[in-house]
């Protein structure tokens, strides 16, 4: 069974977002769909909203709120697709999502604040993490000031999505990057393609952070992605994910019975600006491809 689920990364965990996303990405049963970042929020109301469907006591939520009010006023919401949704049961009878819960407790052990610096790598065995998930294992030097929260159901995710004005049922195609548009396919010279980035409009592909990454200047690209992650950039385009695309690159690979060409739109200067697919076009350019097929949005 496939379900949509989510993780909340609290303000004191935001500095670890790159590593947390890598942990999620490395689970083959989970796909990162979208990443949203909220800043300068009414933290008290946000916390109350997120835990509204949980069975935590008012005292627990009050203590959590008190601590989080001392942390950076921001959070990440990571929406995922669980392609093999599995529920297990704790000794107290509480049912929990297995994949998400294991990740949540691993992240907590790794990145929750600590009372002192200790090496815990040898303690992060599968057995210990699974026991942490059912409250049968913990490391004393790691506090309970959790950096991450996860949903237990689509109902809970749908409730949390109200924070960003998304309706789950109405937004599934958007979350999955699906398009029902039927667009014409045209072969276009790569030199006639330009790109918009978060910092400049209609620039040559060779001037984008994406192409610069392919030249080996990976720190520039990483800094760029992290700066806009969750605000303007909502897809998982971190360096590890880009490296994966490069390794497995097949332009026009069939997805949902359609070739996965980049989408472009003609500009007033008779160029074509990319609406979707800057990473792919950058790879084409770096590989010396002169022209390729593109979907053209004429709307």
C-alpha cells in the first residue's frame, strides 16, 4: 500500500536538514516529494496544530513548546511517498508506521541536543534503533528535545498540510510532479535554451549553478540549493540527488507512459526558457549534445 506521509524538522534540527534528507532518501521504500520551509511563524499555534490529532498530554505539549520557543523560529515540512506502508504495534498496543518511525528515532539519536559529546556510532544498531522506537532503548547523553516529528497516517498529514494551505487529495498530482497537460514536442538547439534561477532570469545554461556543479564547483551549487530549499526550491535537488541523476541519466526516459523531456516556453527574444528540467538540460549541455526534444508550453 502506498501512502503520503510527512516529517517535521524543528528549528534546532534545521542545520542538519541535508543529512536528514539523505537518511530519508536512502530508504528505498520512501520517496521525497516536496520540501517546505516556514519561518517567523506563530510557533505556539503551529505546535498545537501539529499535535492536535496526537494523544500527547497537555503537559507534554507545553514542555515541548517551551523548549522550541528557545530554538530558531523555523521548521521544514518534508512530504514523502511511502511505497510500502507497514504498520507495527508497540507493547502497549499503539500502532505505528514502521519506516517513518525508525527514521525518526535514528534522526533523534543522531541530532537531538546532547548533555555532553559522546561517540554513539557503535550504539546505532538496527536492534537498538527499533528498541528506541518502542521506548526500550535510549542513550543517556542524548536529550529528549526532539529535532523531528513524523506523521502516523495520511489523516495526520492532511491536517498538517493546512499549515501551508494544501489539500492532500487535491494536491497529489502536484506532489508527485504529474502533469495532465498534452504538450507538443519540438527538437530545439540547446544554445537556444535559457534558464531562470532563484537569482537571475533567462540566463545561458552555462551560467547556472547546475552547470557549474558539473564543472566540479559543487560547493557553489550546494550553497545555492540550501539557501532556497523549502522556499523557492521545493524539490529534492541537493547534491547527492543531483549526483544520482547524473549517474543514471537517460534523457527522455519513459515515466507514466510519456517521455520525460524538459518543458520550455518561448520568450520574447526567440529563446526558450526552461519551465521544468534545468538539471537535465545542464547535463545535455555538458555532454556536448547540440539539440534535443522538448515539450513546449504555448499557453
